[in-house]
């Protein structure tokens, strides 16, 4: 089937459906002749043919009749145009012909003389004038030109403005008729946006029912509103978007930021404009074709609604962000603000600012749906629109409904951003609220009260503004210019516990502030008042600090309790689904029930191998095979505390009661065959420390490209620590004994507890702080150092002076993190406190520190750990597994854990 046959079939089906409601407004046949523009006389009337009532006097047809008459088929093929009733008998000049839009408003068109006749007989129904020529004479007619929607609208207004029906005697009183005869013959000027009933001939209005007149008026109002909407979108693009993109010099720099601004603020405006432009073109074309009555345009609206639904959904969900972005750019960019002021003129925007144009697409769909519902109320019960209009309205309303959650989420996000800009934290501490996270939301906010006792006021109260985010609870007090000062450290939801929310009310004896009186509708009194306060208690972690907050009503207290509990539940669900570290359980030796003291994993014979130590034995086996473990090292004395494997040197290091022993892996595990594995004792080991020296700890790392083993020995008669660095060598192939050579020795003040290797140096943590040593160089440097720009009263100075150092780790090129029992601070490669004294605080009391770039894990004694991103101080997650203790690590990258169920390993997950 050809495209023409397919189109004919589609139109035929539409015609059969609308056949009972056809007003038989026929038209001239189209020809291929060139356009001829004639000076024409306006018609006396424009009315449907052949019936004056579109529903009462329908031509009866059988509903099952699928055949089309020859005349109907000819109309389908040729298209519809207007049929105009002539004021004469059909022998005069054409009543109306298509007018070139370029002549609109020109003197040539205005010179058309009106030809009215008060005594003219009504046109003959039997011989309507279809060609506008005397009978018996054949004249080739012009082809209808392509007309834009704007020209089509002007054409209708211009044509009707010169129509004599505007002052027809049939619609005037005698007084009005005599007054009109004495007045000028010039036609009355119509407004630019007339109503439908003001444009059509009174004969048409008289022939229609009241509901039909209203329905036609509503269709005309819909078309007119669509025209105004498209015009506004065009102004929006031409007055704001294009000038902003092409402005020289650019108002927003760099170009990437400008492109991002345009994309975020104006979203899908251009695509919506194109789609509505096409819809308006089709609506105006149908309006011209079926003028003055329009049977239906529901099909056009339904097609357009399906086309623009995704565009509107994206725009509506993005609207709160766009409005907030414009407001923030105006506040900090004076050139952009001046640009918007220049746009706000009568010529460009009719004194409407950018916010009006931004909201236009937001209100278009609800108005359109409401208009369709109103049209449906005026539509006859047997009209096809009774089925089509609810479908089109439903599509539009579904778009609005589906966008509503997105709008609410966006508005909540904008409120959160606005709050973040107004918060004032204490100087120094890094609080990463992570407001840029897409799922971050402001859950609840309100006024709470806290009892504050002082020497001068034992019954004092403090009024606070509390903000509950999905990750933090903030307690603030309002200060000048709408700012909020955070009065206590933000409480992370993972550490927040609601202890009680049913306590007895407390009595408050003081004057409530003015804003509380207004909110509670209380009288503005200055005398002391007594008011009941309803408390609820929250704590920070197990055994942590407690806060007792009060609300003005019991309902508000219950509301806070519900919001806190629901937020914690959602947070826990989110953590379980998006873990940064996951605990994988590992099978240990099945042949022993002794407690594990140390462990290490390594590759041996191309298989993952595990070494697990009890108090006096070391079991070695294949990982994930509990039956392969064998007791290969058994000591008669001493308690094993740390083990570390160096498979590249075939060495296994064991620290037992101050003795550092080295065993050969080639000797212990020579092959895959378990029967060839050999058990050894202390006599088969190489002792690395001297007689009488007790090794406190040892670490394995690399400096200057060399693998080194460093072990610390506390001096007996002085408060110092001796560090010995040795370099492992390849074992002797005959004896398989491990071999080492001395590399350097150093001495540092205090008793060392931790050591970290860097590229050129090593950081030693002791009870006197942190020192940096270079193996072979007797000098050392203590840190951190405080730069002159940092005040001596800064918080970081006080915390460092009173804190206990626990480790030092490199987080970037030339930047390090020094970890204390209270938190951590940043230092430069020169040892000075960096980032203007910024620091982070822990939410728990640490007992173990585990470093896994880019995170640091801080464990307490109960098995809970907070995972911090070192560069940003963001609290990534809280790991809570009761009874979990990190395995002492001498080196390597694995994070082994002792749990209540045995052994496990923390594995970093991969973001999907």
C-alpha cells in the first residue's frame, strides 16, 4: 500500500467516526494553479451547510455503513477549505478567497470596500456558491498557500474585522441601527485576542445549541492559549537563552561552567518549544480547514502529549534546581544580575523577569488538563471526544503526577543546600555533611529546648533550631542575618540512639522568645510564664554523651521520635546495600580450638596460603581449605604476638615474647604435597635480635626501593627506643636458612608504638609524639609544627598538645595525616600543620587504627569502627560487628579480623 493510500485509509476511518457530527462545511477543490490574490468583498455570513443545528438535523446514516460517497472521497483527496455563503444569488464575485499573508495590514487589503445590504435575501441552500463565479463559467482556482500559525491567526482576525456581520441589523436594536447608519462606514476594530463568539457570524451562533457554543469557545480558547504559550517560549529563548550563550564577554566563566548552567537552568526548554510549535501549526491548520466550527482536535493533543511527556517530566523535576541556581548566580554574579535587569523591558519581555518564564512550562500541563476536562463537560454524550478527551487528559495528568515526587525531592534538596549555606561551624573541625550527594535530604526540622544551668541562672533554658538530615542531626541557634551557629558537634545518625521519649514533662519558668510566642499563638506578655516541656533523650554511641531535648507539645516530641527512628532505619538499609567494606569469613585450622593470636595471608607455590598463630604454634595451610592446615611451627616457650610472611625471600617472621624469629618457607612447605611439609621449632629459626634485647614490635616495608625489616627495642635505662633496620636477602639454596644484612640504626625519644614507611623516611609514633627518621641519618624531626599564621589559641594546637598519637599515613603528594586518639590533623611534607589548622574528630574512642587508602578505619574496643575518607574527612560508613578485633599487622595489604565466629577479612567493595 502506498503512502497516499495509507493516508487516505487513515482519514477515511476518522471521517467515518466523526460522520454523524459532520457539519458539511465543504470547500473549494485544490488545484495546482499559482496563487492568485484578488481584492474580495467580505461575505455577509459564514454558516454551516446544509443544517443550522449540527446535532438536531444530522443526515441519517447507518452506523455500519463503511462506504464513502464519491463526494466525501473527493473531499478527502482534495482537502477541506471554507465554504462561504454569498450575499447574492451566486452570480457575483467570490465572497472570499485565500489572502496572501504578506498583504495583512497593508493599504491594498484595507482598501477592500465593504459591501453590505440590509435587504439582501438569505443565500440559497439549493445552489451554494462553491467556486465564486457565475454559473456556467469555469475558472481555475488558486492553490491554498502554506500559512504559518501566526499568519493564520492574523488572517482570521483580519478577515473577521472587516466582516459586515459585526454590525448586522439582525443583531441590533432599532436605536443601535439608526446610530450605526449615521456613523462612519468603517468597520469596528476588534481586540487582538477576541473570543470565538465575537468572531463568527450571528447566524452561526443562532444555529448552535448553548453547550455547542461554549464548546467551540473553549476549543478556540485552547488554541489561543497555545499560541500565547509558544510565543512566550520563543521570547524565553530569544531574550534569555541565546543572548546568554552569545554574550561577549561571557557572563559565566569558564565555558564549561556556562554550558552546565544553561543545561541545568533551561533544561528541555528548546525541545518543548519545537514540539509545541508543531502542535500549534497543526491546530491552526485544522482551525482554518473547519472554520468556523472545529469538530475535534483531541487526536492532535494526544499525539503531542505523548511526544512531550518525557520532556516535561525532566523539566518539572529540574525546576527547583533551576530556580535555586538562578537565585544563587544573581547573588554572587553582578554582571549576570545586570543582564537579567536589562532583559526586563516592555519591548523584550513585557516587564516579566526570568522566573516568570521559568515557571511557564510548569503550569502549562495542569491548565491544559483542566481545559480538556471543561471541554468534556460540554461535549455531547455520543461524540467520539467523550472517549478521546479522558485519554488525552489522563496522559497529561500522569506526567504531572509522576513528576510530583521529583519536585518534592528537588525542593527538599534545595532547602538542604540553602541550609548548608547558612550554617556556621566552629573553626577548624572538618564537618563533611556531603550535601552534594544525590540521596542527601533534609528529613525534619523544628524548634527544641534544652535546659542550661549556670551560676547566675540555675533554671535557664536555651532555644535551639534542630535539623534532622538523613546522615546528621544538627543543633543550632539562630544568629543575625538568618545564619545558624552549630552549638555542638553534629551528631551522625549511625551513632545516634534515642534513649527515651516518654519522660515526665518538665516545668519551664521564664519568658518565651517572641518567635515561639508567635508560632504557638501565645499572648505577647513580658511576665514570667510557666510552661510544660516534654523531654526526649538521645545519646552518641554506647556510653557516650547524652542530650535531653524538650518540645512544647507531646505531639511534637512523638513526631521527633518517629522521624529519628525512621531515619535510622532507612540509613541502616542504605548502608547494608552500599557497604564500603564487607566482612568475609575465613575458615581456620579445623584441628585446633585454641584462640588465634596473629595471622597473615600470602601467595606460596602460586596458591593463596594462610598462616595462623596460636599462643605457641603456627598453622599453615591453603586458604579456604580448613583441612589442609598443618602445625608446622611449635614453640616450647614464649607467646606469639605477630607474624609476617615475606614469600619473595622465602621467610616467615614470628615475634614471640620479645624474640624476633625467622623461619624458611622452603623448609616448612617445600611442595604442594601435604606429606612433605615439615614441623620445626625454635632451634631451626634465625633469631634477629641480640641476646638480652626485647623486641617490642616489628614492621615490614620499603624505603628508597629496598625492602626493609624494622624492629623496635625499648631502652631499659632511658626513655628512648632503638630502631634497627635490616634488609632480607635471598635464602641460601643449600641450607634454606634466611639471611639478612644490617642496613641502619636510629634512636628516637620515648617508647615507640608504631612505625610507618614512606619513600625516603619513616614515621615513628611514640608516647612523646611523632618523629620522622631517615635510616642511616642520626637526626630526626618532631612534628607536627605549627606555622606562624596559626594562632596559638587554635583548637588544633590544644588538641595536638593534649592528644596521644596513634599513627601517620600519607594521603597525597606532599600531604600526610597524623592520627590521634581524639581525631586527626593534616600536615605538609615539611611537618607543618596544613589546611589552615583543619582537623577531624572521631565519634568513638579508638583502640586500633587500620589504614587502607584512601580510608582510615578507627576501631573501638567493642568491635565498632568508623570509616573515614582521609582527604575529605567524610564519614563513609560505620562498621559494627561486635567482638571484632583487627589482627596485628606487620606489613601487607590484607585486613584480617578476629571475630566471634572465627577469622575474617575486610574486603573493599567495588562501586557498581
